[in-house]
């Protein structure tokens, strides 16, 4: 996994908060405790990186704002919508893509892909 610290300067802070909301949604939908712990670690790393980038006052202000709640809820709506179509051909192709990505990661880098798809 590429460290967020390495990429935060290359992405907008809003993108980091978008990723944070997606990770939090994924964590809330999981039952598997091992996967939840992995996501919690990823969430904490991302939060730490955002904190370093914007400081604690601004991070807390953004995290508890209506803007972030709107972003979170919009991403949740997307997850709900996608869940309805998981048996569709595009969804099956996406899962095939994820499997190919995992195999590439394991073969060339000798470690399991930490990205969790639900």
C-alpha cells in the first residue's frame, strides 16, 4: 500500500476526506473482525496524514461539518445503489478486475492487497 503521506501532497484534501468517508462506510458494513481491524488501521493512518496536512482544529472542523456529513451520506447512497446491482454484468466484471489486481499485488510484491471491497 502506498503511504498516504506520499500522496497527500498530490491530491486535494477533499479527496482525502472522500476516501476517509468511503473507508468508514466500508468498516460499518463489514462483519469480519479481521477486515474491520485492517480498515480501522487504514482509517487511522489517513486521519493522521490529514491531521499533519491541515492541523487538528481544521480537521475537526471539517470532520464534524455538514459538508463532510453530506459527502459521507452521498457516498453511502452510492454504496446502497451499487449493492442493488452486484449481480449485474458490470458488477461481476468489476469483481473480476479486483481479483486481477489482487493477483498482481501478490505476485509482484509478495503481499496481500490491503484494499477491501464489499
